[in-house]
C-alpha cells in the first residue's frame, strides 16, 4: 500500500487530470469558439454577416446597411467549407483534441493507480504521469495555435459566411472575438502543468528523504562501520 503522503499527492494530481478531461469535453462540445463580423459588398451596398461557431456547428445571420436583417440560422462547419484547407485544418484540430482527451484519460488512470497502489513497472509511476500530462498540454497548445491560424491564413470565417449566404460577393473586412470555448484551453494547459508540479514535488521530497537516511551511514566513523 502507498504511504498517506503519496496517496494525497497522487489524488490531488488525479483531480487536476479529471478536471482537464472534463474541460476538453466542453471545448469539443460547445460552439462558442469565436464570434466573427464579416463585411461584404453586395450590389453597391454593404452587408455584415455575424457568425458564432465552433468545430462542428454554428449560427449565422445577415444584416444590410439599410437595416434589413435575415433571420438567424444554424449551419454545419464541414458542410460550409467543402474540400478546402480550412476544413482540413479543422479536422486536424479535432483529431489533436481527441488525442489530448485520450492523454488526459490515461493520465487520470495513472494517477489513480498510483494513489491506491505501488505499480511495479516504472512507466506506470511518475514517468507515465509526466509523459501523458505533457502530451495533453502540448496537444491543447497546438490546437490553440492552429485555430487562429486557420481564421487568419485560410479565411475560415469568410468561407463559413459565404457558405451561409451565397449572395455575398467581395469581402471587405473581418473582426473576430474568441469565445469561452477557445479560452477554456488555457486552464487545461495550466491543469496539466499543475499535475506535473505536484508529482515532481512528491518525487523531490522522496529523493531528499532517501538521501538523508543514507547520510548517517556515509558520515559514520570507519571503525563503527567495521564493528
């Protein structure tokens, strides 16, 4: 059975891993990744398409300068993008977040195992926790980078707006505000870092205690050791 200190430390790390897992599920499930205002010129007038979307679905509405407003409608991101680079990158982001979800799940399993037992295999101990938490944090960070790149380089919002309203013509400008579904990924990274720090402090304390126990023997007189 593990010591009380080990159980407490790994149980704390387990809680952070579970929170990370739940928050990744929220990121994947919600559609408030970004809100965009995309402005187009249409037949000597200007219209603004407002979008709020995530990785799978979203809503859009069109407002003309004259005040005419088209009712809000929902759309599927994949359907509006067709076979484009923007769609490929959205798919890549989804795959990366699923991998982070699996990494978080494995990390939760490893911390739970160490909280209730002393695994014989080295990789099932702190090494495994370091590995899976690091991978989870890296995957989430990559997703955070790729999404704005997709909007800026591939014109994600512009393509989605044209998919909603085919009548729009020349794109003038766009503004974007990232929503809570996007910013939730920052706490996920911090939770993974927290898990690593908790296990590191436990390992450091155990190593220090082990060295202190060995020191009296190292400092003992030779005749005492021989006796």
